[in-house]
């Protein structure tokens, strides 16, 4: 059975960084620069619209678990 692009997108893992909670500790960037970047103040934002590429799901969970402000969440899209 082949998966359509629609099926893949419906089951894709995504992360979201809440800019109101992020205080610029940059732990997420240190742990997973493939998933987030930081601005000049150290505040994080998602790369690739938050879509977590295959194989980086554990890193996504790692940055969620290590954010002291609970600013990062995982969303099943």
C-alpha cells in the first residue's frame, strides 16, 4: 500500500514554540538545531513550519522535556 502525501501530512509530528513563554534559554537550539533556530535575543522558533523530519522524533521530545519554561509542545498534525 502506498501512502499519499495527504496521509503522511495527517500523521506528521510537529513542534510548536510558544513565543509568549520562551525566555531565550536556547537549550532547545543546543540540543536540536535541526528543529529550531533562535533570534538575536535567544528566543526560539520552529524550522520547517514545525514539521519534525523522520528520525528526529526523539530530539523533538528531548527539547520538549528540557525547556524550563514549557514553551515547546509536540502536536500531531
